[in-house]
């Protein structure tokens, strides 16, 4: 049985991973740690967990938070993981960090990312960066094994775009300077913290683009696609928020480099993801949307091309709080501990 701690348990990332862990047959939840709402039962913060998780949130200094575990999920903002990880690793536990602290393997790459989000460019634990693995299992499965200690869980937009474009980048199906990522997310992507922009009258019946000067997930997307293509890639990325609670739809474009037919393109994608049970391929007539991945770890890809303009068109759907966050974290844990990837994640969601 895998002993698990969740740090930052009171936020959306924390409750998301807790929900999955409660039904995970090989995991035991040891404690829920947070700086806020200390002493409050999880089920009081989130009443749907009544009778399922009545465990109280405890302060990081609480002796129960120091008890041994096999893995610690850091559902925390940037800057927390890089400071907390060394002490956690000394106890023998593995770290799966939700933030950008361990998504990059060199101090220089981290500094570029940190500068984009206005943080101190110097990493607090640079010695850990070379051993961290970018936790998108579909691309880095072979690097994630029992010897690994640190996983940098991927960003939600990054998951939707990288999974959608990986086969195209690997096979150079598009000109590398033509990639456009047009991405829409639900309000939960901003987290639990109250902000005037997410006040109901300001959000309902309202859509807007944001971070047009540059979104932090662009670094991940360009790095991963560049590794697949064997060349530098720069993308045009537009993030938008729409009045739904959860879900990401990324519509991805690129100028095709060959006369590949639509049926051939779909088959190429199916072959690329033949061993990836959480990636499902659909054609343009499928009608799938965000509701069909809600509450699941699936990424649904509509694989298409525009015959008139000869442009690749991929529509990628994920649940930002599952495949974009907690679901990927559990998938990483499963691989780290030698379990089938879908352990605790093999569910279809709910509809409508």
C-alpha cells in the first residue's frame, strides 16, 4: 500500500487528488496538510466528501505531517516545492509537484520560465533539477520509474496542447513556425482564491483573453514539441477564459508540409498513441466536447485537416482539474510505483 500525503490539500488541486485517492485500491491517505483552515475537516470545506473524507487539515508543523510517507503531492503554488522538496526527499518519500518548480531541468531554463511569471529567477534547489522528470506520462513514460524521486507535474494548457501536437511535431507534419494554439479554459483553472474577475456577475455570460503578453505554459509546450521535432519551435498561444467551471478546449493549427490525407492523419495519430489508454482519437464528425472528459483523465482529440487551406486542425479536450492536474499526478504515481497507469483512474465521468 502506497502511503500518501497531500500538501496544499484545501485547494482545488488538493481536493482533486484526494477524490481520486479515496477510490485508489493501492493508496492510503496519511494526512492532509495546509496553511489555511487548519483543524477543519475536509468534508466541511467540501461537503460532497462527508463520510468519505472527514480527515482534518493539519499545519505543516504538526507532528502528523512529519510521519513517513512514500509519496508527497505538493498541490502548491510556485516557490513552495523547490523549498520543501529537499527535506521531503531526505525522509525517503518521492515528490510530485504541481507547480512549475520542477518542470525544467536546468537553472537557465527555470530562470526563463520564472521571468515570464514575474518570480525570482534563481531556483532554491538547483541540484534537484537534473533528476526531475517532466510528468507527461505519454511522452516520458520510460523516464519515470522507481528510481525517480521528483516529478514536475505538467501545466493544464500544456497537457492539452502537447498531447494534441506531439505526433505532428514528431513527424514534422507542419512547418514549425506556423503553430497556433487557441485555448479556452473554465474558471476553476484560476484556483480557489477569490478574485473580482471571477465574481459571478463578472464572469457569467462573459469570455475574454488573458496573459496575451505571454502565458507561463508556453515554455513547456515549446520545449516538449521542440524535443520531438529536433528543432526549436515557437508557437502563437492565446489563452481565453469562458463561463464554465472546468474543462479546456485547445484548437491547434499548423501549415501542413505534405499532401497527407485526412484518413492517413487520423491513422498516424492512432498509431502514435496506440499504447496510451488515456488518449482517444476522434474524427471531425464525432461531436465530442468538454462534457465528455469531465471528471476523467482522458484527453479527447479530434484529428482533422482543412483541405482547402491545407492546415492541420486538432481539437483537444481535457478536464483541467484531472488530466490537467490531479489525474496526471495520480498517473505519475502509478508509474513510479509500478502500477497499471489507470489504477484509480479508470472511470468514464458523468454526463450530462
